[in-house]
């Protein structure tokens, strides 16, 4: 496939995803502007991420630090005049915090006090080294199935973790993220998430983001209040082998 053919294929896919989001917003009685799209570029090359920015899609997301850091650097070289906003949406080990803050504008997968503290320590070190300024946006990853292998904070403990994050001056709490349970109707899970997020906002009104919904389930997520959908397969195709 030539570069132009790949660009055309991604453009068609982006139009189709945008149409799905718009239709879901109409069905939910919401404005299209209430839902942002993140393009999940994991396992796809930096050239695809660069093409997405050419098409106006500057919200990009990755699942693995070891892939994302080099890719973000390569995109900077490919498109020096563009500044995409990079999001970490996968499970994150504490020992990767220092690396992640070098490339991520937002981390959506904070699920423990220890991880929040590690990110805060990494941000402070980055400030001292002159690598970053300001704060790091974070979302709490909520567990909708209590499966420890998939990560996430249990819904009853969201408030406790939010209180802790709010006390860390180098982190900015933006909201809640979740992944639908495997093999289940996602709608009831997204309804539980919406209720928990609403409860959280009573004490943390700044936590207005609700990141839920991917290629297969963005419609029920939007119906239950998602403000951010994370789409990979529907934009870029079936996953290939991970990038080096």
C-alpha cells in the first residue's frame, strides 16, 4: 500500500468513526462537542500517527511506554510543526513513571496511591531537570469487573484515590476511565461507571472527564455519558505485531 493509499484508508475510517460518534450523540441527546476522540495507535507505526495528525486528529493514545516513547519522538521528527497530545491508556508499572512523563500529556490509567505517588515523584524530577513544567493530567482507572489482571480501582474506593491525587500538586485530576468487562453487555457496566463518576464529582467537580468506549462499544458508552472514546481498530485496522 502506498502512502497515499494508506492516508485515504485512514481518512475513510476516521470519517466513519466520526459518523458513529455523531449518531450516538444525537441518540443520547448530546452535542457532538461533548465527546472527544482518542486514536489508539498501539502496534501501528509512527507514520500512521503522523497521517492521523495530517487529518486533524491530534489526540493520540498508547498502551505501552516502551513503544510510545520512541514513537512520540519519531512523530516529532516526521511532523515538526505539529504537537499531538499523547495519552497513556494502558496499565502502568511504577518503575515506568519517569519514562512516561517524558512523553505523555495525560495518563488515564492511575489505579493506586502508589502509582499516583510514583508519577508525582517523576514529575517533580522532570521539573528539576528542566524537562517539563506545569502539571500532569491524570484519570483514575476504575475497575468494572474487579479483575486484578486488568487493573483498575474498585468503584467504592474511587473517592479515596481521588482525594489523594488532589493533594499532589504536580498532578491534575481530570476524571475517570474504564474498560468494559469482557464477554458482557457493556451498557450495565457503563451505567455503573456513570453513577460512580457522578458521585465522585460531588467532592471533585474538576474530575469531569469520563473516558469509556472503544471501537466495539462506543455507542453505549456515549449513551451513558462518556466524554472520551478510545478507538484503535476501527481507525487503523486489525492489530499487527508490536512496534520495536
